C-alpha cells in the first residue's frame, strides 16, 4: 500500500500549476495572482484633505480657541474632483471637501466642526497643527512599488487596491477546467423513480460543488453505466476541453470495475492507499489529460477529496496555504482503527474556553456509506497508521472542515 502523504504528493505533482492568464478585475475574485502587481500611480495620487473643512496655514490659526476664534476670508471653494486648484494666500482659507486636492501653500485642514461653516468669512475655534487632517502623496502606496505580491488570493480588498492603482485586469493562475464523471449501472438521476437495487447518484453533485468552491469550472457527466466501451465513448471526446478528469466508482478489486478496466494500460495507475475510508485510488494521464479516480462510496469520495484533490487543486491554482487547519482535541469516547491505515472519522469538534485543546467526538460509524453523519460533522478525526485504539480523554489530531 502507498502512504497517504506519498499519494497526495503524486496527485499534486500530476496537476502541477496552471499557467498565468489576464482576467478583468470583475472576474478575478477568489483567484490567485501569478505576478506581482506594481502601482501605476501613488496612493493617494496627490496631497488631499482627510476631512470636510478649511485648508489653512497652521501659523494663521495657531491662536484659535473656543473663546478666541480666528476669522479668515474664504478665498476659494474646493470640491472633490476639482483639478484647477489655486494656491492658498497667507491669511486666507479655502473651504475644502474630503478627498479634494490640497491647495499649494496650505499645510493643515481645520475640521468643519471646529468652525462656524462660513462661506465668505469663516470663524475658526480650534488650532490645527502642521499636517493636520492631510493625506500625503504616496503615504499608502508609492508609484512603481509592489502593491500586491504574486501568490495573493484576490478578495474584495485586494481587488479594490488593484483598481485604485490603475489596473483594469490582473494576471492570475487560470482556473482549472474539471470534468467530473460518476460511474455505476446502479445509479439513477433524481427524480427518476428507483427500482429495487438502484440508488440515486450523489457523488458528482458533491464533487462538482466542492471543486467549484475552489474556483474551478466543472462539467458533469452523471451515471455512466458499467460498460468499458460506453465509458470511453462518453468521456474520451470531452477530454480535449478539460484540464483534469475526476471519476467516482469503478476502481475496486471486484468485477464490473469500469474505470479500472477502461483506463488500465492507458496511462492511469491504480493502487491501494493506506487509509480508511478511500483505499482504492487511481491517477495518471489519459490522452495527456490528468486523471484522478476515486472510490464510489460517498464518504470515501469526500475523504479522498479532502486528502488528495483539495490540496492538489489549490496548489494548481497558485495557493500556498492548501491544508485544512489542524488542532488537537480530547476524545469524548474511545475509538478503534485498523493498524497500518490512517483513519479519517467524521466528528464534531468543540473548543473549550480557556484551554488550548478542545473536545471531539465521532459522528456516525466508520462505514463509508454513512453520508448523513458527514453532513452533521465539522471536522475529521485522524488516527495515524500506528494507532489501533484511542481511549476516551486521549488527544488526537483534528482537521477542521
């Protein structure tokens, strides 16, 4: 058997990293910068007022107070967006709005709240020191410097900064185009009525949602029957437009394992991974396209996604933080695990106020078909390969979902 860590590395290496492409800012949310963003302009791009008020010379209002107001003639009015700003003459004030350019000669802004709001002559009731309420050129970002580093995940604030320094588009790691296929002659797509021996197909729904949640585009092929010829006929024509094929089902050791039968000898290798659930796996290339094949039971699919696909996809998209947050927690009940395999159990983790470790208890049994228990879990309890039992109160590793 192959270790979980070794197989994760194999899948990550298979996917590599997507190339850089330019996308409009409106389409870049959640994507990862492939190149540094340099500021085309300084922020602020000019000295401007941080307040609604009056631009003055600090020396002219040095003696202003509540009982000793200073009166200055208002020589100009400067709204935000004005580009023809006249210099401020000594002994005068310019009424100024937030964001408006500071007139040459001014070195302070008096807040409007500290005045009588005069438009011809203003009475000022508080002194303002030099640089008071002024945003200076480049104090946030200087023109030509790096505003955002390659590897940055583009959230709303990062996109706002990119726009503020003059960009209309950014170069990001291109989203992966993923083809998801579920296999099994027993599968039926809702709302078609079930016959005895059939089940509703759910794996492709879960996988597509999880993969889209990482920023990839997904095309789904549901419920491919257990026939090698049909499997190849349905999926092979789609490969030209895909960066990755992900299948579920048909990879175990029994008969009618359509994925294994169709892809053995075609560049895909199948192996047993030292884990529970999710032992049977496959990966490789089919017609040059990366392929990752997952087991068919729904919990095995979800655990395999967390263990292998999620970190590999995030790495391919340019992320550097690709692992789930891991904490330690005390078990609320004993657990057993097959020695030699890393067990992942659905669990509910609860932090404990004032303590470093929280508590965690398994939710549902170890069966890979118990999907409802997964929906009630907020973590995976991880028992390593050399552990076959963990007692109540013992600390274990927990992956927070």
